[in-house]
């Protein structure tokens, strides 16, 4: 399906009158190969880390859990690598993602880093009405998302009147892994919900935890902050670009269950700090993390590219 869309889109582009051509990775090669206009600038949007880094770290994770299968198809990797070469610029949403491209030999001047934003009309803070302390995670429950580490940390802590809520579909490779945790009545799994209902989950939680081992920028972090939730994130999920350490959340190393337990426990036992973090998250999101803010940065960037083309 992706290939069909790519070829269809490539035929519909007015290359002669195009100055900047933007395409998502995995669907860019056909249009980027066009020779109708050699002066247009090709910008590749890559929402995750460098694909070879992604493959490497996912293979580590699958090996850790004794799962044997190909994590990323070889042809997909080769296609993305060709797109990296064809692109004039590669747009990534976090410094973590940028670092992975540098590690695999992409020149720094080719990489543009602009973090994503959040729809502040859709995600905002309401009065919390629950009694228990609720830890929330939104997104697919999978090895890539580091779901196991959050489950294990929660079980080890065994905090009184505390619940862990997952909102999202369970990946096939996680079904056996999470079996041991499903007996815990304080761990609740909710299926994927429409985005316009996600706000209800954020506003009925106390902290948001995203323990991913690899992501370019998990937008659920931005949504959580817009709803006034402190965020505990990992170095590999883009959290460092939006979280102010010890002000509205924490950024920890991947797979670090002990640090995860320590940060959750601290906010659980220090409710005044939790309240301050919550207020700071809300303020940060509303001042700096909107899609309008993102749009201003992108507009400024593309305007500069066009000026450079025409100069």
C-alpha cells in the first residue's frame, strides 16, 4: 500500500513549479528521483531514529526476550538509506534522533531538528476527580515502547492505592510477556481510543510515563504536558527536548528499572512536588509546545530555504 501511494503521489507532483518537496521516509524515493527540476530542495521527514540504529536496538531487545524474527525488512532498510542519500535535508523531531544520524555518518549540516507540537484546543487541563494515584501510559504496548520496564517497576513498587493504566493496543510480541502482570488488579489495559477521548485519560491521571527504547518524539508526552501531567521519559523518546529536568519531569536511561522506580516513588510520596511539576508542565506546553509554535519554526525554515534558492 505504501508503495502504491508513493508511485501515485510521484506522478501527481508539479516538479517544474516546486521549490521544496517534502516527503515522509519510506515514501520519498520515487519523487526524489525526479529530474524534471534539478533545483528543487528535497526534505525528508523521518519521525524516528536512523533506520540502522532502530534495527540494532530492536534486535537487542528481541534477543533479550528470546524472540526470533526479523525486526525490519532488509528491503525497507535499503530503500530508506537511498532516501537519506537523495535528500538535501533530513528533518527529525529530537536531538536523540539527530544523534543517531550522526552516528551513522550523516553530515550534521544535512540534519534539521524541530520537535513536534500539540493541539492545545484538544488537550488541556481539567479538574481531576479520581482518588487513587494513577500512572498513565498511552501508545502501543510493545517491546519498542519499553512497556515491560514500566510493568516491572510498578509491580516492584507495590504502592498503596496506586494504579497503572495502559491505553493502546497490545503488540503480538508482548502478549506472552505481559501475561505475568495481568493478574495484578491495579494494572488496567484499555484498548486504543479515538484521540478526542484521550484527554479524559490524561485528566484522570497523576503522572505520565513513557519508557520507550526508541522513538523520534513521542507526541503523547506533549499531550500529557498540555493536560498538566509530569512526564517521566527516556533518553530515546525525545523527552530531553521538551522536559525540564526536576521542573516538570525526569529523563532517565532506557531499561533502567531502578531509576524508574525511584522517580515514580518520589512523585508518589511528595505530592507538593507533584503539584508543582503538574503546573510547570501545563505552563511549558502552553507557552512553547503548541503546533502553532512548531508551524512558526517550520515556516521560518522553509522561507530561508526559498530565499537561498532564489538568491
